[in-house]
């Protein structure tokens, strides 16, 4: 009886890589010897008349780098990361492959471990990343809710007919692959491109529903291009654009996946040891999702808060307010840039945490604190519940000096659904608050208070 063939593990791949890495010089020497033997085999009595091909000098370092790239790609393939990673992550991996780190078990765990422990999260994130670039409706928590008839039944891809540019086709491929990963379908195949072009060239809509498309060439030979059932229809127009329509099942799957990924905006919650104030609806104003460091950095940059350099005649530090500062994550970034931060926090425990880090924090209900026009900048991450953020932003504006700047992190719903606030908007990347416990789509708003 033959032994059972066990699957290759990541450790096996790393072991093979290490063994081959250790024998690079030996492989080069063997190649040189084999090439010399070939030369002798092509001569009589060892008399050379013309060179027998060419032998480029092989650099051990360049071969090792090629071997390293191959090892990383082998691990990537073995773990089937292609079926889980987002389109953006795949591009970042290809970019990192140009100069990869050492191939070790610890490095592979750090690089790919999260895809294996949270595959569903990455599949849903990939779908959200793709679709939010196609239409703002996919950033709207209100429209994404199950049963809400608000999601677009089609998207428009501009430049589809421009063969010199693959931008529109790349977006289509990413969209199809994101939906395929969700449904457990195979990735988009070249034959499906042929089927789309075949139908469009004949003036028909390309319906990716599992049918086969046939086309005769000039010699009468018939080619057949099969497709997978994607639930999509591609209609190409004379202006070079393409409209992609979703059937009801594709639309349902997209809706359901985004609703699962975004979740509820924020639940009602009572802060520990704090009695709600009926007059200000504190029970709905105290939802706490701390601000991840990348979001802090982007918000401070948007607010024009940069690292303060210490030199002769250096301007004074900015006076910056963080309302509802929690445990002081934004205050950390303000201080790191050499600016003067001040926080207001209603929750005693979180206010104490911020003060323990050396921040100036007042324990008070921000909405009940009287405003004073003493701050150059306000940077805030107010509670998202419903439209409660509106009163927080409007109250915060009253703390600014004339000409001062406010930047607020807000749910994307504030931009795409409510329309209560005006200013300069900037969307944050998908899942910017994932490490804080929510995937709700987010954006930033910048308002400059008019000078007196």
C-alpha cells in the first residue's frame, strides 16, 4: 500500500527555500561545468571555430533574490491568499515582492496570518473597497441596510472602449472577483473577456449567466467562450463607456454582504457609572470607538497640524481642542507634533486614562460646556449615533477663533445621506475603524470659521 501523500505545508516551502538558498553557489558551479561540457560536445578534438552560444555570468545575489521572490509567491499560492485578499492588498503584495523581507515562518505569519484567521472579514472588506469606488451609494449605511431600496442596479465604467487604457476593465475585473470571492466562485477568466467582446462586437449585451458564446473567424472556424454565472450584464455604448447591470440575486448578495460588513452604526449604550442627562440625550452621545493611529494622522494632516520645528522665531504652538476625547488618542498625535492639546471627556474612566498620559483633560459633558473662542483648531471624533454628531460639530465651532479650522471624523452617512453639515469632505479608507470594533464607512469634514 502506498503512503498517503500529505499536503505541502508552509514549513515545507520554507525548508525547500532554505536548502536551495544554501546551495546557490553549488548550482552556479554545476551550470558552468555543464556549459563547458556542452561546448566540448560541439567541437572535434576541442577545436573551437565559433562560440557555442553565450554564457552570461550568474550573480549569486540576483539568483538568491529571485529564489526569495519565488518562495514568497509559493507561500501565497499555498495559502490561497488570492481567493481572500482584497484587490488593493494583492497590488500591495506585488509591490512588496519587488524587495521582499526574509522568508521565515514568523514573517509569513505576520504577513498572511490575518487572512487565515479572519477570511470572511477580508472577503467583505474587498467587496466594500471595490464597490465604494463605483458609486457613493455603497458608502451609505442607510441605503445598504437589508430591505432598503437604495442601491444602484447598475454602475458605469468610463473608458471601457479605450484599448490603450485598462483602467475600466481592471475595475470590472476587481468587481467580478470581489463578488466571486463572496460566492465561492472561480476568479474571472480570460475566456470571459472573450465572451464579453464577442457579444459586444455583435451589438449584443454580454450576459454572464453561465452561457457559452460562439464566434466564427474568417476561415469559418467556430470558437466557443464559456462564462461563469455571475449575474451581470455588460452593455457597451458608442461613447466608449460600459454599463454593468446586476440581476436581483447579485444585487441581493452585494446588499447583504455590505450590511454584514458595516453592521449597525452604533448601539444604544450606557457608559459605566455615568447617569444620563435627559436634557442632552447623553445615553446616545457616549458611544466610544477610539480613533486608530492612521486615522489620527490623516485627520491632523487635513486640519493642517504638522510637526512643529524648533528654530529661531518659531511661531507659537497651536491651541487644539479635542471634544469627547476619550482616552486621548487624538491628543497623543497633537502632542507628538509639538502642539498644545486640550480635551473634554464626559466618561470619568476615559478622562482619567487621558490625564494619566499627561494630557490636559476636563471631565465634563461637552455639549453643556460653555464655549470660549480660544482655539486655533478643533479635531474631533464625535458620537455617530443617528444625527447626534450634528450638535457636537455645531457646538465645537463656537470654540474656534475667527479663521480657525475644525476637522471632524463622521459616518459617511453624514455626507451621502443627511446633508446637515457643509464644508470640505474627504472619505476615509474602508474599515478605517476595524481595529476599534466597527466597520461603519467614515469620512472627514473640514470647516473653516469665517474671520470676523
